[in-house]
């Protein structure tokens, strides 16, 4: 992994980006997951060259921590059947029942401080993440994060699991008013930048983002995974026993749509972080073009390993070099070129080239034949 850090530290300034008042050396974020619970995993993501690393979230709920003891994970191939976990898996959908870090808050915070120091030595931003259970403990923990000298806070109010978890363990906020209220609460509690992670289980993602920014968020992370249920044809029971968080490469266009529509609604002066669907450097570029200022990769790294981050950075750097553009030049270019259906050119009967030929006898005009 040391060689990855050497490559990352030598990259050109063309990859630099900004999230609110913070600079990142590149827009590739190692987003939270089980692989970022232990310090060794966090250090691996930093050494792989990520511009930022988001550690596994915590809150005050013992029920949320207990979820990790019940967590299961499966990678699914194109036929929805399990494939081997590891770097040789085909393009995969991940179905998971996840949980929060098992560390108590004091130990978690001490780990955050140590990881922030390690990250700073590698020009990386370490991002502690709090997930909402109840407002008052979240504020208390946020103040402790700031008092410990950490540089930023992710506030996750968009987990997919709230409806399936124990009551009060985690939150999936669907109301713009509620998102604004919770964001304002957190922004007023601390002076460090607050990044708000919102759900994708809504048709109002741009409104949720607008509410967070209006309340003082410096960035909005969009959008958290959805819930899905997959029946097993052999057992005729749900895979992993219940509804689970689901994500994969196929979600990329959905995230890009939310990025583009949010940019259109909010204007270009807001820092969006894309998450859910990016698996490589080309996907990072696609999310940048859709309006993201940075892009989180989690499931793909958890499935295939730290080389995903190294390769994503190399691919993105090559793309920028080939296009003679910086990351800043890429942000929002596709989003700003997006047209409405009514603005598209007329293509007379173009649709006929995309339908199957009629079956024999289907063209007869006599219904009695």
C-alpha cells in the first residue's frame, strides 16, 4: 500500500477540488463502510491516495451497534444469484444488513483523532460521521468531535435502514422541513463544516438538499442507498431474510440524475458529494460531470479491495490529462447541458427501429383469420 501513497502524493494539482471551505487533493472519497471500522482499514484507504476518508458512523444507540452483530452481506451477479466475494467478482449488486461501529463513543472519538493526524500527514481529510438517532445526543457528540480538534463532520440522516431497524436506532429523514431543522441544529452547535448525508428513497432529493444548504450545510452527500427485497427461488424466502440496503453499479445514472437536478435547482455554487453507484475512476468522472465536487466509493472497495481507490485515481488523472481539463473544469458540465424532453429534436418514427419484428400472422387485417 505504501507505493499507492507515493503515487497519490505525486499527483498534479489538476485533481484538486473544494468542498465548501475545505480543499481536497482529489475528489475520490473512501466512503464509510465496514472496511473503515478498524484503524488498519482507515490507514489503508489513506495510503491508497483518497482525498478524504469517512470513518464508520456512530451514535448513542446500543440497538444500532447491535445491528453489526446481525449484519450479513452478499454480492449478486446479473442473474441475481450470489457470486464469490472478492476482486474477481463480476459487476455486482450488493445486498446488505449493516450496522454501526462497535466502538463506544470515547474509543471511537480517540480513533478519529488518531486517524485525523495520520490523514493530515498524507494530505488527506479524515471525516468523522454521526448518524442520527435522537437530536440531543447527536449535538452532544458533535460538540465533542469539534472540541477534539477534528476538521469536519458528516451528519448522516439518510440511512436506508430506519424502517427495518430497532425503533430509534437510526433515521431516514424524508421531509425537507425536518432536514432543515436537523441541519440547523447541528450547524448551530459547531463551527466546523457540516456535511449532511440525505436519502435517495424520495422523489424530493433536490428539496432535501436545498433545505440542508439553506440551514447552513457546507455540502450535501447524495444519495443513500434504497431498501430492496430479493426472493430466493430455491428457498422461496427473502435473501438474507429481510429487506436490505441495496446498491451497485446500476445506480450510477440515478445518482447522476439527483446531482444534475439538484444543481439545476440550487445553482453551481453548492458543493455536492455523489455516492452510490461509482465503481471506478470513469464513474467518478461521470458524477463530477453530473455536478458532484467529490465522489464516494464504498461497496466496491469493500468487495474488491484498496486497489479500487488507487485505480480510480489513476483513471481519473488520465481522463483529465487526455481532455486537458482539471477536476474543477469537469464539475457540472453534463448537468448544465441537460435538456428537457420538449427541447429535443423531432425524430419521425425513430422508435420503430427499437421494437421487435411482429410474429408471423400478426400483420393480418382480418381478425377472423
